[in-house]
C-alpha cells in the first residue's frame, strides 16, 4: 500500500441548499478516496474567520464569511494517495465560469461567489492538516481499512 494523506473537503451552503451533497460525495467515493470523517454542521463566524484568515482584508472577505455561515455545510476528511491535489483537480478552478466541464465547480456552478465546494489547497504546505484540526477533533476521525485497497493501489 502506498503512503496516503488526508485532506479537508466541505460542501458549502449553496451545495447543501441545492441538494448536491450525495452527488459530490459519490464522485469522491467512486474515485477511491476513503471517508475518515464527516460532519453536517453550521459554521459560526469565529470558525469562518479562522478558516478564511488568509483572505482577511480582501474585498470579498465579508461577503464570504456571511455566505459560509448562512446555512449548513457538509464537512469531511478524505484519505488517499495524493488526496489533497487530486481533490483540487476534481473541484476545478476557483471560478466555476473557468472550471472545466467534468469538474465539480465546472458541472455545478456558474458564479465565483457560489462555487459549491471547498478543498484544502495543495500548494499551501500543511493546509490540509491545519483545516482538519480546525474542524474535527481527533476522536471524530476513524481509522479503518477499506476492502478494495489492494485493487486501488499497486
Ligand atoms: P479556493 O481555494 O479555490 O476556494 O479559492 P480561494 O482560496 O482563492 O478563495 C476562497 C473562496 O473565496 C473561493 O472559493 C470563493 O468562494 C471566494 N472568492 C475568492 N475570490 C473571490 C472573488 O473575487 N469574489 C468573490 N465573491 N468570492 C471570491
Ligand atoms: Mg483556498
């Protein structure tokens, strides 16, 4: 079995309201990513401000915090080989208008401010583990062996 890593993924309030949780989760499951944590929750402002701290001061920041706290989100931790980068590839460009068809944002979104999903940035070293720590306690994550491991990995 190869080295795997965990990444943090979240269906945003627009994706939840539009009933896209199961379709999005299905893509990750079909790809072979292993769910090790999942939580349906509503973010408070403090959590939103921590999560999006890198964007503080930008013109879209206040609207982003308002939006992300406006309704429930579906947060999850996925584990797999190169998981952080592979999830970002499946999500597509930040702006759904530029995201390739076949990606989640390219298939389900039209507007930058309503782009359906968040995933840890693979270009930001350690962002995946930081975000997992922010949203999940260690005892909310499950270690388990998926029966198809030897069929997914060489
Ligand atoms: P991501 O990592 O692909 O989600 O993109 P960023 O880290 O650059 O931005 C975080 C989130 O802020 C994005 O997913 C968008 O929801 C939002 N966002 C980023 N840039 C803009 C912008 O120019 N306008 C608006 N309205 N929202 C933005
Ligand atoms: Mg980002």
